[in-house]
């Protein structure tokens, strides 16, 4: 269908605005690159992983710039959160579809949607004043990897539940009816049919939740203790990459500032990879 | 056979426990914030200025700064998101590769951690554009951040308008733009408002992107170029840097939570009503 001249003008206007959206992405990547180039040039990539510790100074010759403690921190917190939130979230979605009465399932979904709307700073605040003292009584000092994992689990749980709920809803009805006709029990149906049929959707949910956990900042700053060290136990304080940026950008100058932008670039790279993988999973799910 | 039913019952019980556990944690957080926050809240708390770094006094300037940041954010992001969503939903058949590029970049934009937006905003708006720590740079950074969620939900709102309208419009040879403004946008209004609410919710909840763009200053902002502290940053600062600020932090958290719950409930109500009506059409 051809467009009238008036339509064409509007169409170009829309294209221009949409193009601006795409441009913002390029801008963000460009800026992170430009700002982190001085650090990459004068500090060098290998020093970010081989230096003795993280004691950054504006002048690269006097400071040490080892990011690996923060990388390990991010990895440990994210992994811990996903180990809990993944199975719990999928079970909660299964609860909505196969175990709960309709009214309760409805209320449960509304509640999860509200839980998704609680800001990270409120989670962090609650973790700091309520959760950390409880953990301190069990194993001092309190703010620790363990507290971080619990808070992150609660924060990414709604993402997992809502997305797996949508994935389970998309399973063709005839699969489940067929299972019922074969006399499979509820749990066997779930185990051998529902989970397999929605495999792509579920892994997509976990992928996106992982992305959120990696990128989470404020809650983690407030409950993790923020000591740049590789943790020996669940109750050691840690510092994540995002927390590191949030804590130090305020006063960082010179190469220190530049190396913070480099860690931002690192984060962006990890997240972009995960988004692209989940896009691919989604398109495979559609093709099936 | 009894073994089997027993294991079925165990699994059923376990799944109920998971659901109850999640509900319990949710109620715990809410109860904790509400019970500590309610005694502090009064009209003077909402309107008076911050004293002793937040230990006493109210949150008047903080609320004003938050609203100003939100205003800047929405003024920039709504036109962009609306135009992009119109392109994606109404004109998408004509240029497939271009629209796929746009939607993939929105997808990536949605995944970027908020602290990275903070880095970008700090480098670009505050330093390169010379806006400094100001409400304007905070609002612009937030605008970049809410763009994906706003665009996606407006697009869903537009797509859920029945194609009959578009076909009837085409049969009557109404220009598409007129059709869009006169018929499709009004029909999609509840969906659009729901999307807008989600965007506002996301912006209100944000902290990390604002710390290094809109700044910490807790005075009443005189203009958009002044630094202003948002509600979420106020909570963060009171909890982390001000000893004895916890009671006011609880009260501020309660205010923020109530605002967000109201916004989310309105969004839920609108989108469910809207989808329900669509089924009936």
C-alpha cells in the first residue's frame, strides 16, 4: 500500500525519532570507550587482572588496579542469586498454573507484579536494617555475600516468575490434554511435558534475571559490605563491579576514573552478550 | 500406588510452601517499612525542609526535586517513545531490517545496568554538555533509561487495537496519520496510560543512574540547572552516610513505596480492563 504525501512526512519524522533511540545505544558505547581508552592505554589490560590489589590512584604508576576481586564478587553474588531464584521462580510459576485455585493464582500474580515494582533502594534499606543484623547474630560481620545473595534473590524472583509464567501459558493446550488422556499424574505432566515444552522460555527468563542481578547496584552496595576481596566464605563481605563504580565515581579522577569506565564497559559487554543470547533463544522458541 | 500418591502430595506441599514463602517475604518487607514509617509521616514531614542532613525535618525539597526530574524525563522520553512505537507497530511492514535494528537496540538498552547509564550521563550530560550535577542532566539520563520500557508498552498498546479499524480506515481512504490520531490513539489510550505509569514507576525507583547526574544537594532547587536530590537517593544517603537517619529513611521509603504501589496498581487496573474489553469486542 502506498503512502500519501502527508503520511510520508510523518513516516520520516517517526523514523528520525526511532533512529535517535538507536543512536543513544551507539552513544553510550562510544562514550564508555572514549572514557576508558586512557586507562587501557596507560594501565594495560593485563594489569586489571594481575596487579596485587585494588588501590587505584589518578597516576597509573603508583596505584594498583586489580579488578578480579570485584569480578569474583559479581560472579558469586549473581550465581548464588540465580541458583535460588531460578528454581523457586519456576516452581512459583508452576504453582500459578497447576496447583493454585484460580482466585489465589490471580492474587499471587498481582502480588508478584507489585513485588517487581519495589525499588532496589528499598530492598537495600530493608536488607541493611533488618537482614544484616540477623546475619550478624549468626556469623559476623553481617553485611556479606550471604546478605547480597538473599536480597538479589528476592529482587530477581519476580522477573523469573512473570517470564516463566508467560512461557508456560504459551504451551499448546493439546500437550497437556494429551498427558491427561494418557493418565499422567500432575507432577509427571509438569516434569516431562511442561518443563520440556517451555524450555526456551524458561531459559530466557533465567537469562534476563541474570542480567538484572549482574547490573543491580544500590541494593548490593547497601548489604554486601563493600570490601574489595575475594571471599573465603558465604559470610565474608564482598564488593561487586557495579558497587565499585557507585562508591568511587564521586571522587575518582584521572586514570582511576578512566578505569571505572573500563569496568562499566566490561559490564555492558557481559549484559549485551546475555541479551543477544536470550534474543536468539526467543526466536528459536517462536520457530518451534 | 500409595507411595506414588504420597510423593505427589509431598511435591504439592513443597510447591505451596514455595508460594507461601515468597508471600511471607513480601509481607515482611511491606510490614517492616509500614510499621516503622507510619509514625513519622505528617503534613509537616511532607512539606518542611531537610535539617541536620536528614536526621530531622521533612522531605519537601526532595519531593519537588523528584517531580522536576520526572518532568524533564517524561518531556523528553514520551515524544521519542511514542514516535518509535508508532513506527514499530504501524509502519513496521515497510522496512523490516530497520525496525528489527531499532527493536534489538531497544532490547539492549533495556538490559543495560542503571549504573552504566549513570556513567554515561555523568560523562556526557554533566561534563561534555556542561550541565554539571543538575536536575536537567538527571532527567535526561533517566529519559534514556525509561525509553525501552515506554516504547515497548506503547507498542503493545497500539498493537492491541483491533486491525478492523485500520482496514476500515484504508477502505475509506483515510490517510494513515489521521486514522492514527483520530481513531487508533484514542482507542489505545488506556494501554498507553498503563505504559506511561510503568515508565514513571521505573524512573521513580531509580537511584544508581541519578547519584552522579542529579547529585546530592538537599536544598530546594531554584532552577533546572540546580542539583536536586531524588527520594531514592535520600533513602540511600540516610541509610548509608547519616548515623541516626533511619527513622526518616523509613518514612521516606514508605512515601516512595506508596507512590509506586499506587502507580503500579493503576497500571495493572488499566491494562487488565483494557485487555478484557478487547476480548469482548
